C-alpha cells in the first residue's frame, strides 16, 4: 500500500468540516452565505481558535484543529479551493430535498 500520498488542503478541509459535529452546522450556515464567508469561518477556527464569537478552550477541540493544521501542510488555508469545500457542505443537503 502506498503511504506517500498527501491530501491537498482542499481535500483536508472538505473531508473534515462537513463531518465534524462540533462545527458543521455553523460551517453550513457560512457556506450558504458564500465561499468568502465560509473561508472566514474556517480561518477563524484554524488561525484564531474561535468558533464565531466563542474562543475554543476545550483541549480536544484544540488538538483537532492542530491536526488539521498539520494535515494542511505548507500551503495552509491559502491553497484551499473554497468553492469545492462549499459544495462538500451544501450538495448533500440539496440531495435530501
């Protein structure tokens, strides 16, 4: 099995945020407002350790964010294709309607 594959920053965020129960509702709300709003919300989580107006203080939350930062690699959030992350959040909802 190959172990040298590294996901892109887009894959990291699109795999994480839609499935993390702590933040997916707020992320979907941000995504519904547009890719820029989603980028701001996720940037707040990753760079400022804030969930909107709430500072992240739970050790598990901070460890999770740290793991995401590590997985993002050198490009960080700047290399994320936000429209694809937005689709990952919103398309599952439209298929249920």
